[in-house]
C-alpha cells in the first residue's frame, strides 16, 4: 500500500502549494468582473462575510480532516472518507474528491494552454491586431476552435493543441517527480514569481494616467472608480444574486470542496501547524485576488475601452478578447502582455498540478500502483478527456457543460459534505481539538457555532439559490421557472448532442472510479485481515 | 473615484494585504522549539538542602 511516506519538506512549501492551488484565473479575471458588475461596496460586504463564515471555516475543516486521515495512512479522497466514515459505503462518498479535480483538469489544462499561447503570441508580435475588439474575438475563437468542432485538430489551426501538449507534458513531468520534488519545488518558485509579475503589471497599469488625451474620462482614477465606487449598497445587498455571486467567488477561489486541500493536508504530521498555515494560504489567495486582480484587470480595460468595453464580458471575454487589446495599446505591449499571460499561466499550472495529486494518491494507496504506473494511468485517462474537450470545441460546449455540472454543482456537494463531516461527523469538540494539535494560533471560539451551524446552513442556502437561479431558472420578478440552457441542453426540446456526450463521459468516469474504489476497499480489508491485531493504520504507515 | 470608492478600495485592499503580511511574518518568524539536552547540573532532584 500504501506505504506512502511522502511528506512536505517545509511549512512554507505546503502553504505555497495550497495557495498555488487556490490562485487561478478567477482571481485575475472573474473577481474583478463580478465586483464591478454588482457594485463594489455591496459586493465586498457580501464577499468578506462569505470569507468569514464560509471560506475560512471550510478551509480549516479541510486541513483538519485531511491531516487526521493522513495520520491513518490515507491521502486520497476515498481513503480519507474511508478513515472518517467508519462504514463500508463511506469510501464511495470520496468519489467526488477524485471526480472533481480529474474532470476539471481535463478542460482547465486547455485554458492553461491558451495562456501560454497568448504569452508567446505577445512575444512574437502576433497579437497586434489593431484597435477593434472584434478582431481579438475572432482570433481567440479560431485559436480555441470555438467556431467549429475539431477545428484545432486541422492543419493550420492546431497551435492550441501544440501548446496543450506542452503544458500537459509539463504537468505530468512535475507530478511524476512527486510531492516535494515536483509540486512543492515548483510552487516555491512559481508563486513568488507570480506575485512579482502581478506587482510589475499593477505598477504599469496604475501609472497609465490618461493615455488618450481626447478621452479625458478614460483615466486610471476613473477606472478605479468604475471598479470600486459603491452604488446603492443597501438596495444591492437585497439582491440574492449578489450573495450567490460573492459567496460563489469565495468558495471557488479558495478551492475549498475540490478534494485537493484534504489531500495536501494529509501529508502533514500531527506536530505540523494547520490553523496558521490554512489561514496563510487563504490570505495569499485573497491578496492575489483583491489587492492585485482587483486593481489590474478592470482599471486597465477601462482606461483604453471605457465602461462600454467591459460591460457584459465574461471571464473569457475579459481575459482573451478585451485584455489582449488593452495590452496591445500600452507602451511595450510585447513585454507587459507576455508578462500578464505568463502570470495567468503560472496561476493556472499551480492549480492544475494540484488537481492531479488526489487521483495519483488514490492509485498508489488504493490499487498499489507505483508512481510511474499511476502517472501513466492518469495521463491516459485525462488525455482522453482532454481530446474530448478540445475536439468538441464549438462554442466551448463540452468545456462549459463539464464546468457547470462537475466544476460547480459537484463542488457544492463536496464542500457541504466536508463541513457537515467536520462539525457533526467527527464532532465539533473532537475536530476542534484535532485542529489545534501543533497549532501556532488558536481559532477564535466564535468560530465554533459558525462551523457547526452557520457554515453548513449558509452553504446549503447558497446551493439552493444556485439551483433555483442556474438550474431551474427562477425569475424573482415574475416568480416563474424557466430551466436554464444547461438543463435544456440535456432534456429540452432541442438537446445538444455535445452536452449529452459530455454528461455520458462524466458518468463513465464516475462509474469507473466507483469500481476502482470498490477494488481499493477490498484491498484495504485484505490488508487489515492479514495483519491480525495490528491496525490498518500501522500497516499503512509501515 | 468618489470618497466612498476610495474608502472601500482602501479597506478591502488594506485588509487582505495586512492579513497576508501578518500571516507571512508569523510563518517566517516562527522558530521551531529545539529539544534541550540537560546537563547533570541542571537537574534539580529536590532532595538537596539549600546552603
């Protein structure tokens, strides 16, 4: 088995690895767009409340549960749930902790490839497409194959696939090197480099002044105002969509509920601090999101395009259509454009690396595979998923469908399970005591009722809102329900074949994982039976 | 940029930056306890009368 004795080599290493997992494209592209859209004053109130009662408590719960199960020799989500829920079915609950990161990896690595591609395009001068945002939109659509299925596999349009091959290989090379020599080593350099690059780009953006004297309104100050000036705060706070957006952003930004943090924490010893480490990783993520992402993206876009250029742009629109135009208008576009997209790449790869570790851990401890076999097995599985996502690229339908059902719905389910398991399964007092072994700071006592009652209820409330708005399509103004496109694509009068195929792929992966977990369970039982009075823990740790 | 905008930006950015720096300081400044080996003279057996 097990016998996996990997441990983090330094405390800073694990903090940077967890922070690297959390800091992603959403910090620089999604957060600023949401804050500007909902009015920063009200949004930030909801955002910080969500951080306090949702993000940080779940984060501590995940670190605690992970370290607790890690001491018993388990590092994968099914193993961790097997250790936590003493029931034959317990390990199957952990399937979410494998499914989520593996499926997200299948499309996330493709987005990562776009970032490298754009950094290279800026360096080579291929992104000087003039002053029309439509030209950048067309470029992006052709590059990612959004106009036609299979486009990126055809000769002459396959640059995205080439970049994908590059980043896919890099990810697996690093994961093959292991926890310390791969993930920790890379994050120790990548995270400080990311912050440094972001600070350089930030200084560049904040010193742009008013680049076009004929448009005095489009200044950095007004750009910051567009991002941060509050509207009618109290009226906005009554909008349930705002709470959904703010808590969703906290939730996804901190990577809680992915099954990654519990795996990372399982490589800690009981003497290692998890309270301050968890808070540090969260604070690094928040710094990158609010202090860097919040001051770069929207003000930069505003300065060159005004408010009209930002409104209605989604994450991809802002990142791959608007910002390339913005950087192309700055002095030394090749430098700052390449820097910005390289920092997005660093943010993405530190996240994608973390997505592979839970499955690798499972293959090693559940099936007894060695590192080489695990990497080959997972490489094949994720490559099949990647080819599926890249081939069915029209309107990014496969990517979007997988992101919605696994990258959003399943994460809500997993996070709810984890916080309930901590507060009610393990028991608050026991969990509290467990969290404080080796702790360098105490969790304030007012977090006790938050973790036991407020966080689960708040999370379930947010999940209910999410289902109401984004699945059932509830319109609060009329009270009517109109199922959203995600549902109509599957069971509507004009279903999408690609969406249905994506669901079939996800279902196959789930069934496949469940079979593997069943096999792993038998193996764990066998080990326990063979060792007589020795506990499974001792055998595993041997 | 209105005054309220400056306040919200300052509070938001200031809060996360302060928390990040504080955490970083605590993590980097922490020195793990070193096990001290006591010499024979350090051991007080409580059975010796004071002079």
